[in-house]
């Protein structure tokens, strides 16, 4: 029987933070997740899995067989294999760090790659690069796994047959001769955005050789609307850089600028730099967010307004009128006067709008209005005009000149050329257009039906695909060439701010792939390159100062070149951009209704545009907002769900009826499972993109163990493909009245889909877990975080009956997490997984509560309504707080006292450590852990495949469990990623956050080796940190020596906002949190509902 | 009715019990002795591809350990020399010796020599050479008198208890930093006056050590332990991560 700890009585004001609607309603499922460490059945093999009885029978047989041979009595003879010749810089077993960069569509991210014995194992941000400050995000952290993806493309293919590279080279030579004769007519390239100067240079050479060739850049999630608006308003090649560190008031309209996955880490850092409140005297910025679904930006907002995405134009228009009223800006007059305000706009909360506008008007030149990439060009222009009227241009919004080639065409132009039969040879470099191109790119002239890229590509006689996987696009291409990973190839790139970065390979191509520039060079007929020659040539053309070789070495060593400076340009907004409005009609749409809702298509926090579909770490990463793993879902509001009569998991059929002006009426349909998401706008459905991409099948489950037999064919990943609904005419939201859309219908299918939803798993009991206050509340009571109502009487700690561990080491480790700058982006979770060899377990295992993440991010909603007074109406617009939850390293650790074999003990420097080889797997420790941070290896996740795919109807579901019967052994490439300094745990072992003990020990040993024959063995202050703290783009996590009063962590812990979890249990946690501060505008109508997750006093009604 | 069992059979249960106790005790004692690394591992002397004589190289020719094990002061692993290191000399010395054929083949083909691994710690143990040799622990303490071995064998048990013997009492093994790679060093070699002048003496030493004729290992070790602030970890995380 489980003893339930009697927490001190909660004060009458009640608990205001909750994790799910299940908690709000106190459902039995929720009680089970709360009261048990592992849910019912976590420790059982149930349902379609093996029964425990079968398992014991099977194991009995194995044991008997094992006994016969006495196989393990002889010492196996192992060998030490040194190099034949010394390898430069290499010391066996020591890490080597190289600067490189990850190319991304919004600009590259400068990195430091950790390599050991010649293989890269971990990526960190490059701290030398001043703008990025050593920040990374989830995709950077996870990209190392893509390098070792065993289902990567490994061969050259022509018409389905494996060929040698020489055949492809011969084809290129032949092509050069034939196409060269026709000035390159019929030759086209379809590429990703990489901002590589060398690629641009080679493109220029190709254009000299083939003057009529076409070059199309396509990125499904790069907004053509935004680009068009920026170039029209600020000239070709312009790019706008928001300067958040200068902005006091920020209004984000459908803009998730805090989504680190977009790669703009500089902006995220700039924003959070204004939220580091150290004392009551400090100021912070204020963020208003208007959005239809909860985003990371919305989670950090001070004021959040739910608004359907299709109503953002109407909101912007209304805002512009308010700003115009306050500024009488002539530019704004011009653009507003010229626009047609037809249609009936939604009724917005008038006070919300006008007070937000007043707040912006009060800070001219220090405010910022941002609009999301999905809004039409006219709205983008209007927002520029608003910023111009607020005098923000040149202050908080600056324009920067980027290399620009006017001959680049967009995807619809390419599609029309293909449709007209003008393209004879098409090179598709990267991407997966068959999967993610917008639907209906062109129209068939006979039938007047829209044609998708999948049919268009078939019209091209010769398609050459350079791809990372043999995916759906490769299947329709005549040639498939394996693409090299960026960690395998030479390259260069520009950051989002325009800095010039070098990319150097960490390892030779594992499977003989080519990089883009190598392919272009081969097509140009250049000499075959194996080194950095192509990059060097580009670098030479930038005229580096001094000796070339020195400059080049410095460029590689630092990872960036300082002599190439980005060029800022005059930020003057030309308001008379009349031509733009014609392209995008400025008609305000009527609000979506329950009968005809809007469908919003957005990027996914895990899959991006689908390029990480085969990345097990990202698939298993719980979405920071919904906590959903392995799937996407149609997000809807609780009220709308009630109206439709659906619950989380129910399947919905979405139908978009199109009736374009010139063409046939058609239906676009998608069946997708629902997820009820509090805080979502009503009558609006959000579908994250990037799921259900067809990938080559290699294992039953990506990355989780190894059935080493390669299975042929292409299979579909989990989730639902939102690209089916994404058309060229309406790429971001589909709503009645949108271009060619008659109506949008949603019907209940009547079946359910199994989700692996993490939101109720690992729920913690107890109070004061998340603490927050408003800035005013903090100034009035700076100790609000220390005292939680009801806890005062427990200030005197009860004596512990156990002996306190002797914490006598000279340095004592601890951590603190600043909830005020934590955006919940989850980079720390993936960084932890990469550093600590944490396995992927698979969808079914996650649903059983067997996920292995050492660091999880708890997401809490906070709403005004006390949790136990639910009258059937779910809160409409809750706030959100993210709380990263690693092991708290209690000094009086409850786990240690119950371990029967002393496998978990306390170290002298304050860590709660695990000795894996002592653990016998009783799981008492995790039963006794109040934070539920201990993880148990129910199976040999790193050694055996966990699931076998089972298809139920049209849905892909991981179902069957075959682990004990499968072949043991992981593919070699997967072993190459493992961190050699961390034990790979096997079945039956408990594990948890170690505070990166391997890094602590490395630092200690380095200090000892340095000390030599002297007594100074202390590790220098703040000289190393944990993987999560290093990955955090906002420095929310700070680790260090808490005994040293000058260390960063001690200074953080000395702040007023510092608090420890469940302090009334006298567990004395080493980790602590800094409470969140929100900065509401007291004049706003919702001001009294802000910052209430831990109400200090009774909230005014 | 005749007795089927003679009277002496009354003693059988007692005898059986005694035999059982003796057998069980013997088995326990045997396992205690023969089942530990001290018996099972020590003396392991596999045949190497090249019978490298440490005694010739170190004792006769006077080579330093670090000529071949070059990264021992920097890295966790003490590296085995690569073929290039061997060929530095053996392109000129003993260049036709048939025993060196594997090395020459390796040099020609580029395939490494596969040495048989003797001192293998299990994967969950993270031993670090740099932390030891830089802090006054000699090669000798773990590897024995390698400088007198014609072929290397495993000299010490390398069990966890054996590790802890030193981690709990490092004073029994510490030596001056310049003697770490001198495998023939004895505590008697230390000149007390010089030693005390350089390192001082333990705070609880009852006498002036510099006046002594000879110093014991404990006296030397204790001095160095205090002088260098030696504090070896005895908790799990020191070796298991």
C-alpha cells in the first residue's frame, strides 16, 4: 500500500496551476498518474505485449540453456589497437573541439563540435561568436543523431538500380556538353535555403555556363509573403533584424518569434536579456501576444489574446487605426486610406486593443510590433507602417543587406515552367518536395484541375536528386545521389545576422555522400575536390587581411571571419507600395464559425518542416505546449471540442471545399486525431506540419535498437500529414472566404487514435511548485517566492532521522533555473539525451510511462478559477509556465534511504549519485522520489528494437513488443554517437540526472593534473557547466559551485526570487528555481488575471 | 526383531553434519581465495604479437616510460605506442630481427599491431592515468616492476577492494613527483633532510623527520598527502559515471 504524504493544508485561495484538463476535472486517469510513481501497467507486459508468465517461461528456458555451456568462464581475449601513425592533435580518449556551423534556412548557427577518436558526439554553440553567445536549440542538438541515422541514403541510384559514382560523373559530363550547347535551356535547380556564399559563387559560374538555367529556392516554412513585403518596402536583398534588447513593449501578432527552432537565437537572447529581473528596482519588457494557438511566445506573454489566425488582418487593421489616431503618421494614413475595409470584422475586446495600442504609443522608438510569416503581404506591409509610425524603424527594427540574386524564381514559377514542358533536367538538392511542396501549384489546362508537385515532377524527363534519405522524392527521380551531412562536408554559411561562418567536416562521409557544392562543382566540370578548395576560393575573394594561410586557419579555428561585416542599410519605409496590395486582396474575412472553422497550418516544434522525421530524439521529444510525443494532432479549444462533441484522441475529418474562380471544385480532406488544448482560439483548428513523412524503412522504430536486417520499401512515420491541406493559394490558413475556398467542414469520424501524451505523466503532488508574481507584486513583496500561503507554519524544519551526508568536499555543486527566461524550448532535454546516452523508447513505451528523459519540462497552465471549483466550463485563456525538472539532488534524499543495496548514495560534493552496477532494480527509490525524476530501464532499449510496426486501418501504430526474441546489437553508426564518458545502461537499472557527473569528474581530474605537485586542486570558477545549461539559449539554467559566493550560481541563488521545491519536506534540494515575474499593464482588462500561478494573497475578484 | 542398522549408524547424521560444515567451509574458503581477481587475474601473461621486452628497453637501455606511453600524463588512457614510435628506432636498430616482423608489416601495410589487452578495466569503471601519475602515484603501484619483466603479465589484482585500499590510505603509495616513473625507487632512497626541506612533515609527526636516518613509506606518504592536498575519492562517482 502506498503511503500518501499529508501535505500541509492548502489555503482557501486554492491551487491555480494545473497540467491538464484531466487534473482540472480530477479524472481517475489523472489520479493514477499522480498517486503512483509508475502508472498501472508500467511494470507489466500487458495487452498485446507479452504476459509476465510468458516472459518468465521464456527466461527460464534461456537460463537453462545458458547453464549448459558455462560460456562465460574464460576471459575473452581483447586487443589494444593503436594507430599506425600518429594522428595530428589526437590523444586517445581525449575530446577535441572544432568550430563549425549548422546551415539553417534562417541563417546558420555557429557551433563547436566535440569529437572523440575521430567521431563527433556532441554539438555546442560557439562561445567565441559574439552574437550567438554559444546558444543552441533542439534541432542543433538533435542533428548529431541524423549523422548516424542508419537509414540514411548510402548509394548512388539510377532508375532504381545501384550504380557506381563514375556512371553519375559520366552523366554529368554528358549533360554539360548537351545542355551547354542550348545555353542551359531546360536546366533547372530546386534547392534549400542555406545562405552559403560558395554555393552562390558556384551558381554564378553555372549561370555563366548555362545562361538560361533556372534556379528555384524552396523552403516550405520560409514565408514568401514576408520576403515579398520586406523587399518591396525596404528594397531587394533587405532583411529585417528585430532588436529585442532595445524594445520595451512588444506586440506579437501570430508571430512565434521565441520559437528557437526557427534558428533566430539572437532574437530570443535579446528578448530574454530584458527579462532578467535581479532586484525589485529592475525593469523588464512587456510582451503582448495575439495568436490562435498557444506558442512558446504565448507562454511567455504578459498579455495574451486568443484570436483566429484569419482575424489577425482585422486586428492589425484596427490596431493601425488606433496608432494612426495617436500619431497621425502620414505613411500610415496613406496605407490605411488606400485599403478597403470590407467584410464584417470580428469584435475584439475594445479595451484590450486600445490599451495595448496606448502602451505602444507611450514608447515610440522602443516598441516593436511583429507579425507572423503566415499573414498576407498587405498585413506585413501594414505592420511595417505601424512600426514606422511608432518610430521603431532603425531603432528596434533594423534592415540589413543580404546577398541577393534577382534571377531566383519561386516554386510556383518553377511549377508553371514544368507544367509547360520547359524543364528537361531538374536537379533537386535536398528538401523533399513530393512530401512538402504546396498543393495545387499549377493547373492542368485540359481538366482545369490543380496539379501537385508529385505529378509535376513526373513531367520532367530527367530528375537528379541529391537527398539525405531515399524518400518519396527520390522514388520519383531518375537519379538519386546520397547527400553528405553538414558534419561531413566543407562549407560556409551566413548567420541570420549576416556573419560569415566556416563549416568544416568532423569525419569523412560515412556512406560516401556528396555535398551540394561538390555536386555543383562536378557539374561545372571543376577538378574533383576532397578538401576545402572551393571554400578557400570563396574566402580568398573576400580579401582577408594579412597572410592568406594565417587568415584561413583563423577562419577555421574561430569558425567565423570578422573582416566580412554585415551591411546595415537605411531603414526607411516606402509607404507607397501600392503594387503589393493588388497581389493580395485586402479584404477582411468574416470570423470563422463553428460550422466552418479555420484550419491553421503551422510548423512543428519537433519535426520542423518534416526534415527530422527520422530523428528518434525529436520524435520522442514532448511538444513543449501539448506534451505530445511521436505524433501531431489537430489542436482545438475545449469549448469548440465540446461543441463538436470530441475529446482528445477522437478522429476528425477535415474537409476543405475549394471552388476556385478558374477551375473545378474540389475537396481536400485529412483525417486527424484531436487534441484539446486550453488557450486555443475557438472555431479554429491548428495542424502542425512535418509529420507522416514517408521514410525508408530500416528498423521497426527509428533509432531504438537494431534489427540489423535492412527492410526494403518506404514506410510512413507516425502522425498526420498536414501538407495535404496546404495549397499554394492558402499556405498558412484555410478559412471560408479565403482564396477559392467555399467552406471548411469538420466531422467526427467516430473512432479514436492512441496518443502518447506526456502531460499527466510524472505529475507531482504538493504545492508551490511554480511560483510567479507580477512585477508590481514583486516590488510590493520581494520575498513572495520564499513564502507560500500555508507554509509559514512549517518554517521550522522537522529533524531528519537519517544522518546528514558529510558534505566536506571543497566545492559543492548545485543548479538554479530561472523560470523568468525559460521559454520551454526543450533544447536542454535533447542536449541531456545526447550527452548522457539516454535511449529512445518508442511510442508505445512512452504511453506506458517508460520514457527515459532525465530532464523533463513540466508545463503548467495557470488560471484564475480554482482547480476544485470546476463548474463544467473549462478555463478559456489560461497562462502557461514551463518548469524544467531534472533531479533536484536533495541533500536529505528520500531515494537514498530506501535503496536496499546502496546503489544510490550521496557524494561528498553534494550529488545524489547512482552506481548502475550496484542497482538491482527494486525501484523503491523512484517510489520514494517526490519529483518523479527517476527512470527505470524496463527493457534493453539501446540493444534491441522495442516495437514492431502494426498498421491498424489507415493508421500507423506501433503495437507489438518483441524485444526478448529479437537479435541483440545496435547498428555501428548508432554506437558511434555514444558519449564514451557515460555508461550505457542496460535493462533493469535505475537511472536519473547525474548533474553531468562525467563533466564534473573531467574538470576535477584536469584540475588535479594541473595541480601536479602542488596543493591547489580547486576547479576554476564557472569553468565548465552541465549539458543542459550549456545548451540553453537563454542561460536560464546555471550550474556551479554553491559554496563559492562569487560563482554565477551562488549569485543567482542569492536573489529574492530563489525558491526550492517542497521545502517543507526538509529534503534540502540542491537545485532551486527563480520565480517567474510577469509584467502586466494595470490598465488592461485582463490585468488582474496575470501572474497568478502562485497567488501570494487573495486575488481581488 | 533384529536391528537393521548397527549402533554405529547413530553417528551418521552427526558425521554428515560435520562433513557438511567442513565442506561448506572449505568451499567458501576456496571461493574466497580462488574466486577473486587476486587469484584469477594476477599472473595473466598472454602471448603478444611481438614479445616486447620491457626489461631490455627500460632497465638496459634506460628509456623512460613516457617515450612510448606518451599521453599518460594528459589522458585517461595510457596509450600503447603506435607503429611509428617503434619504427623511430627500429628502422636502424635490430632492423632484421624476425621477432619484429609484425611491426615492420604494420609499417608497410598501415594495419596496426593488435596487442593483447592485459590491464582491462570493465566498461563501467572510469580510471584516469593523468589523475594518478601527476599526483605522486607511480606506475609501479598498479603495474608492478614492469621494468624487470621480459614479457608483461598482470601483476596486481585490480579489484575494487584493491583500488579502495589505496584510495583510503594513499600514504602507503605516494612518492615524490620526480620518482613516479622510476620503478626501482625505494623509500630508503629518500634523504630525510632534503625531503623535509622540500615537503615539510606531517602536522602530527611526533619527531623531527629530518633528523631520522631513514624514512618509512608511511612518513613519506603522509607528508606528501598533506603537502599536495591529496584526497582521493571513495564515493561511487569517483570511478562510476
